[in-house]
C-alpha cells in the first residue's frame, strides 16, 4: 500500500468522481511484483504463487539468454561477425552505417562503441523542435571527439506541431508517436540516400526489456499516425517523414538491403558504466531520467502519462534494470517515492513553454490535457499486419536470428 501511494496515480489533478472510484477500486486490488517493481497499473500483468510477475517470467524465458550470451565467447564471435559484415558492406563508401543519435545514454554510448569497434557510421540526429540545450551539447561534443560526420534532419516545424497537437487532441496514451516515427523514418531514408546497408540503433534489452503493451502503441504504425492526423490535424503533411509497414519490412530490407542492428545487445551493456565512460571521455552530461532529452518527452512521461493514465514509465525502466542486475529493487522503490517530475517549478515552466510553442494559450493547452482518455484502438491502424508479422517471425523459427540483430 505504501508503494501504491508513491505512484503517480494519486497525483491525479483532474479528479472526477469516476476517477476517484476507479482509483479506490485499483487500490483494493493493487499488487506489485516481489522481484521487480511492475504492478497492476499494467493491465496485462499476472502473478505466480510467489508473487513474481509475468514480465519477470518473460525476461527469464526470452531476454536473459541474449544478455548472458553477450558475456560469452559465442557472444564475442557474433559481435565480430556482424562488425565484419558491416565493414565489408561499407567498403569504398564514405560510411558503413547510419547511427541514430539523440544525446541520451544509449545512443551516445552506441556511438562510442561503434567507433571503438572500427566502424565508420554517419551520425544522424532528428530535430523535432524539442531538444534541450544539454542534449544538443552532448551530441556535438560526442561527434566532434569521435570524428564523426553529423547530419541533422530538421522536421518541418509547422507539420510536427500539427501532428503532435493532433495526438494530444486524440487524447491517447502514446503522444510520442510523431517524434518516434520521424526518428525511425529518417534513419531509413538516410540509409537509402547514402547507399548504406546497416542502421545502428541504441535499442537494447539490458535497459529496456520491459514495456507493457497496454502502456502505449506502436510508433512505427504509419496508418495509425495518418489516421489520427486526418481526424485532428489542421494542415496537410507534405514533408513529414513516413515509414510504411511495407517499406520497413519489404522495400528497404529486400530491395535496398537495409537492416537494423542493435549492437548494444551484443555487448554486456551497463548503464552506469556507460555514463561514467561518456562523462570521462567526452564531457557528456547526464540529464537525469531516461528520455528526458526533450522538453515534451519530459512533460509526456513525467506529467501526461501519470496524471491521465496512471502510468509511471519509470517502473518499466527500473524493472528492466533490476532484471539485468543493474539496480536494486529497494533503490527503485525509493526512487519511485519521488514525484515523476524533477520539480514542480520545472513542470509549471515546461507546461507554459509547450503551450507557447504549440501556439496555444495555457488555458487551451489545459483544456486539451483534460479531455477524457481514449484508446488507440478507436482509430484505424495496421495492428493486424504487425501481429501477423510477429506470428510469422515466431512460426518460422527465425526469432533467434532476429534477436541476434535486433
Ligand atoms: Zn516482476
């Protein structure tokens, strides 16, 4: 119960009678895993007799072996093999890979790792208009010291704004879809443009293996993105980078020979150690929690999700770290007692900045934030296609091969 009170659910600012009844009902059936810190705020969670949750079981059966492999000879062999392939594909080309960089720990460490493995990536950053000065400084320090070329793709601001506002007006869980989608689409675009076969991303199982499906929606789903925009947007999207299902899984891999590689899954990746190396070698600065490199993301994860949906993403992040042995459960519980926003003054400030940037008065912005929550399933999507793809990958037994790279 003590732990429940620490969650953001009780931080509801817009507390209607329905909300209140819901919160009471949740309190009565509230359970938290005895091994990680996932709890019943993830609706798909279930527990075994010892109170260990289904996410922990998923980790044990699906993720653990990949993490352990990274420490073995077999793991090193796999890493060498993929590095050799990337180098070979880049012969006589200015770059052998495209590396997506946000300035956060994972992608920054990935840049360090790629160069130390002898790779020659082109660093690509997608500027969606919300970067903090700290994240920009991190990117520039890093590429300069690593001697990497950097290309910054600046997303058309008017379109970005319209699209982001459309998601907030739709009042769904994942309002980060526009940012995440643009990031992925640009990496593919750049790879094709430069004739490069490999895309390196910072996605990894050591720090982000746990993420409940019920907490969000697939950002890669372009049909969903366009459907929400059609309903709530106000101007046509002419320049916004779009990646369709078919281009990601057919055109780019089979016609262009482009693959995504998650190098961090092939090494033993420790977040604290990565931060230490980055700070020491590059003067890189930590700005606190995961994905707080953007003002809007900070607001989304620290305010929007907790107050509107009772979701505290730190839970999933800390649970991933606990399961990979990088954080103690007690430490995570202590952290979760703190409010999800770094401080209330910053929250006020961010809220006002965001309203202004989106071209709204604070009152209009508050009104949008107070709209009743809606589910992503209320809007068209390609969920069926993605599910079929996942099933096929599993049935064809290529999951293992897939995991090596992804
Ligand atoms: Zn658990």
